[in-house]
C-alpha cells in the first residue's frame, strides 16, 4: 500500500532545557486581571491552578518574545529582561540562539517562532555567508509543508552507473535509500555513553536513516538495530572482519590516518569486498585536498562514499577551510572528473541549524551527518570544556526513550524546514538540490564581484 | 435588572457611613428593610409604586459618604442604591455640557472628561461620591473659591417623584428645592452639567507662624491679587502635623500654619511672592505643595492611624476664622483633645471649616466624643457659622441653616411633591419629634462643655483619647472609613453589584467574624469572590494595606466555612468574559500611567 513518509512527534519536556532568552518578571503592580493569560498563546501566563484568582509566576522559557503581554498589561506590571543563564550558554559557534532553537525544536517537533522579529545581522561567519535564493521566477512554488504535494526528502547512498555498458549483463551496484538526507553520529563527543548511543540508534531506526557507530561502542544490545548501522573504524584497528557486526552492517566506514599507504588501503578494501560484498564502503577524510591515489580508488568503484570530517565548529582539521567550502571543492573536483554520480558525498561538522542542511546540500553534499546538535537536543549546552560528571544537563543519566523522542522531534522540525525551503524553491526532490549553487549566493563571491576592481586593480582580494 | 438585597447583614453594610452615629441611635431608629438598585427611570418609578404597595418609604443613597446619618431611614424603608444609575448619555463638546445619570461618580466623570481634555469647574474632595449625592448634600469643594457652589454649573436636572418625572432648569423656581435637601423632595435622576477645557494649575503652600498672620494674608490676597487663585485652603498646624504621618519622615511640614493656593495662570506669581514677603510668610518646597494639593482627594487619609475620626463641618464667615481657631484650640487644650482644622474658602466672605479629632469607636468614650462634635458645632455657631449638612445628627442645628420662613416654604414644597411622604421621610422637612428632641437635649448638654462651665472642668480630662494606639497600629477592620471608593473599582462588585464583595464589605465580614457575630455561610463565602487585584488598596481613602488582610480573612473563612472552589472558578470565568471588566482595567490603567500628571495637574 502507498504510504507517505511521516515522522511521528510528541512533545517532550526536559527540566534542564527550560532556559528562556528573556525572563518575564511580574511585579507587584499586577492586578490578577488575567489579560496576559488570555493574550499569551504560548502558555507563559496562566492562572494559579491552586487558586485561580491569582496569576502564577510566568514560565519565561516558553516566551517567544511577542511582547503582547507587556504591551497590553493595563498596569504595565510585566517586564522582560535578558536572561543571564541564557547568555552563558554555548560558545561562539554554538551560540545561545542556536542552542535555544534546537531545544525548542526538540521539545515540540515544530518550527520555532521568534516573536520580536529578526534584527540582523544579515550575514555572518560560516553558513551565514550563504543566502539561499528562493526566487519563484525560476520555478513556481510547491506546497510541501501542508502535504498537498509530495516532496521527497529521501536520498541514496551508493554509486550510480553513469551509463549501462552492456544490457545483457546489468550489474547494478548496491545502494541504500535513506528517508532524510541526514545521518546521525552516535557519539559526537566521544563520551562512550551507552544510553546516548542507544537513543540515537533507536531514533535513526525509526526515522529510516543510518547512524555512524564506532566499533568500540558496539555491544550485543544494539544487535536488533544492525540494519541502521554504518560501522566506523580506524583503518589500523580492523580485526575479525569475518565476524558478526562487520558481516551484517549495510555500510562500513574506514577512517584514514594522516599518513597511510595506498597498498594497505587496497588490501583492506579487497578483504571487505570478499567477506561482505553488499556493504557500501565509505572513506572518512579529514583533509579536503584529494590526492590522486585516493581519487583512483573512487574511480575504480572500490569506494562508494566520501565522508568528510570537519570539527564541531565546521572548521577543517587540516588547513583553513569551512565545511561548505571543502564540500564545494570535492563537488567541483568530481564534476570535473565526470564522476559525480559514482560517489556519494557526506559532510560532517558544524551542522547546527535546520538551514545548514540544505546549504550544505547546495554546496554538493548528498547528505549530512548530524553530531553535536543531537546532544544539544538532549539538553547539552555545548560547554567550552565537557565533563560528563559535571554535565549541567546530566546527559549520562538521561532516559534513552526520552532522548530518542527529542531527536525524532528535532529531525522532524529540520525536515519540515527543509520542505519549506524546497517548496519555496519549487523543487520536489531533495536530490535535485545537490550542487544547485545557482540557488544560493555566497558572500565572498559577491564581495569579490563588487569590490575587486575598485580596491585591488582587478587582483583578487586577500 | 432589579436587584434586591435583603439579608440583614448586607442591609447593615449598605447603611454604613464614614462617621457612624452612636449605636444606640442606629439601633433605636434605623428601619432599613432592603436595598434596591435601580438602573433606569423606569426602575425608579417601579420602586415608588412597590414602596407604596408595601407601605415602605424610600431612602435615596449615593456612595454613602456624607455622614450625619443622611441615609439612615427613620421609617420602615427600602434604600435605593443609586450608584448603578451611571451612564453618560451625551457630551456636547461645542456647547461644553455633559448629560449623565446622577449615580455617576465624580471620579468616573473626571476621567471621562479627561479623555477629551475637559475638566470640571467645582468638584468634591470625595471623588468617589456620586454627583447626585453631592448635589443633595454638600456642593462646596475644590475650586469653589473661584467658581462657587456646584449648582452654578448645573444646566438642568431631571427629578423623579412618586407621581411624575420632570426636567427642571437652573432658572426654574423649583430648582433650589432639590439642591442640598438630601433627596427629600425627589430623586435626582439625570444631570446636565457645564464643563470646561482643562487647564494646567500650580499650587503654592505658604507657612505662617501665627493664625492671625495667615488670616491677614488671606484678606490681603482677596483684596489685591489679580487674577485670584481658583482654590484657597487653610491648614492649621495640627492638620499639617497629621499629614506628616503620611510622609516618609525624610521630608515633613514644619510646625506652622499653612495656606494652600492654586492658580490656573502664572501671571500673579510675582505679586504673590511680594505679598508673602510682606506678611513674613515662607513659601514651601514645590513637592510639599504638590503633595498637599494631591491630598485634597484624601480628607480622611489620617484615619489609618486612629480607630475613628470625628469632627464637625460648618460654613463660617471669614472674618471669624481666627476667632474660631483660637476658640477651638482653647477648647481642645482644656479637654486635652488634639483638634485639627482645615478651611476651604468658598467665596470672599465665607469658608467651609472642617475640624476633626481622633477617637475610638470601640471605646465607651466614643459616645461622649460624639457629643464633643456638638460642642464644636456650637463654637462654630457662636462664631456666626451655619451647618454644612443636616442629615440626622445636625437636626438640632436646622434653624441655623434655614430661617422659619424658609423652612415653612420647603415643607410646603415637600408636601406638594410627595404628599404620601414616601421619600426620605422623618428628616429635616417632616415632623419627627422623638429623635429631634433627643438630639436637641444632647446638643444642649454639649454646649455646656463648649461654654467652659467651670463645674465640668475636673471631668474634662477624661475625654482625652488614648493616643497610644498610634504606636500599636490599629487593625484594618477599624480603620475602614466606609467611604465606598473601593466599590467603584472592585471588579467583583462589577459582577455582583453587591458591596459585600468589596473591601468595605469584606472588612465588615471580618469584623463580624472576629467579634463572633452571627454570619451566614452564604454571605461569608462571597468574600472568596476576589481577584486579589489590590485596586481597593490603590483607591483606599484611608490608605490601608489590604492584601494581607484578605489572606487572613480567607484563611479564617476557610477554616469555618470551607472554600467554595466551584464558585470561585465560575466567578473567574464570568469575570473574564464580561465586557465591562476589560473597560475597568483599561480606565484604571490610564489612571496609573499618568498618576502623577493626573493628580497634580502641574
């Protein structure tokens, strides 16, 4: 029977994420008239359940800053002040705003609302250098979010043949379809927490996507979910390749060390192919320059997926490049080699908001891997130094099912936002968005076009 | 809606006044049966026919702020609570007239006009009294010096008598019979009032060492200052001392007599300062004069510090003011009673004087104190004064107010208007020998005190009130002045139209509870219909701290009667969906935002 892909959300509250951007303060001028409670649609103001004649304290963290209570209070008894605790969240990349947004999305599974409007800035570092362009002139908009037109968010992992050389012996390469262009990392901060691993894996299983699981975190407890696991292992540590998890997982990912010998890699690839011929093989890279000997592996069809790793803030580990710039380089490289369809590109690192997913796809990724954002969904505050025993969100003690539902909520909210963008662009399949740089403007390019000839005599600016 | 309240407790509440008559008199003579709240002319007519059928009389009542027992029925009566006749019917900006129902409160009227940047000419200090009520009892107040009696600004009134409803213009022969006659001739239903555009005003308070200096200064001002002030009040040193209780201690009024003047133009300022210098006066700081000007709305604000306040109010010739104050001081000193006096000039020759002293209604001495008010009245009469209001208490002074000929004329008119003697019977214009003679006796006895008969001297010190209570602080139940300000702003009163749910009523309930008087559950539980909005606290004329009292009252009631959760819930739902409720808070919001501007008008 035909069934549309659908994510089931349900609100999950966490006591540790109830930190609002502003604090609403009710002073003793309040007359308990209840006007704020009739006006507030976010349940910030309510009458005291024990004594409905009085107002209870405002639940500040639910406030979306619409100012309606403050403007309409007949006594001007309400005021809004910045919340110090909010301002101390996160770091320069994982800003309080980003963390707060993820918390909201994970709690409700809905697209968050900001009442007081966006006051800029209109560009910034990282992904904020990209503006997506939804001009309807190119294509009429689609109705995705309300489901009257179906927009596909599924992507394929694996190679596609550029052409069919021989119709007599069609030997299609193996590939997997995942329902959302997002893979999940089971242990983004290498905390080795069993409850977190289990929660993320269960979420991925329900969502119809894959997780990346480090081999040392594997235990028999995870066996029921094997079909959703991409097993990740540094190249030197591969043992028992003919035994249980290796033989059953759909994807195997090899992490290359800084220095490696191609022959070593080739022998391992051979070994995996013999023991587990249907597995997709992914190469995890931290370097955005692609040496010729590696490119050869892709060309010969030995490797299916290129998995690029940036750090939590989207910066490359080697050299100075932001994740979307690195991905653009890979994309261009493969396009030039006429082999873009024979490789799947996945980017990881610094994906902190819903709009980062389509932005990275526009730059050439087929899918992205979510890491720290998943922990944030569970209450993580992206502290500068992470110590599990002092975790303000007590992440180690989180119930896996609660955590799982929050991840599902987050992904649903992000997928809905992806649908919004796709429908505004008039695109009905996220696969069509890959590499569509025409649907985005890059600040550095615009700056160059506009000012180069003035300031630099036609020479590129440094 | 024809709302009738007839439980004895609530009726008792509705006949409460700021200054209570002696319990003996109230118990012996008060014949209130029920409360009726008319909302239209038709209701008033229905009320008359109902009263006639049931052999009742009708006693009109505004906000019950006039004292003197004017609303105490002396025959079996229903009390007409006229505060629900409060619609504003028409405002003509061009003509500068406004037509409204007479149960409207001055506070509401002033607010309404403010929206159109208009203001009143003369208005009472008790802004929470009704327009009709003030027309029937007082009439002299703020700005009276320049503009005189309120009746100067009445264009016409509509009066409902048992057999007809008629409109009477100011020039009409009959007009005077309805002003200041306590509703004995008919109930004023509608009023057409002249108003003016609002003007900025500025107040000056001038201190003098001696009363004589202040009075001399006043007469100089009357002679030479052009343009004259709109309002002039005199505060004696004890009155200013009283007001110090309300200040935070860092600033205070000095030990001197004060003259407060308010001007609506700045042109006479230099002349005034010259005059002050010549008379050796000192101009007070701006904030103190503004504070005192603002205090005009709170004549009973010191009530907070004493269990009760008693006093007398009379119209006095200005030239006798100095003499009156010397006499009262002497009288006060000899009986060890701290008297304080305030006088408001109503024209160039007369002033309304208002002399008060603290007392304790719980103490047996209170009755004797009540007779002291007669003594004070007697002093005022000997200085050539006449009583300001009559009610029941001042019945012995009736002849000072009305000459025999006039009295006859008024009585004749009353007979024409109300042949069955239905409206407010047995008061000044009807015959009622019993109470009249009783009070006359009391008055005659009291005059002995004021005449300084030496025989009484040894006993006089007994009368001195025990002022140690100031330090102890007195309970809110005792300090409520029953002024009814809270009834206007109470959202619960808006729903229930019953004063038992307002601050006034709840303090009454608390008092019954503390004194172990019988209290039916149905009435007691009405106290829970409260939003804890503290609006009553904002407008309280005695400036009481009421919120903690409600907590206490509710916990006491909960112990005794339980908490009516379902009723509370229904109340909240009802109140929140009521359109007048939104209006109430909006109008109050405007008030609180511009609180300073509104009250100081600087």
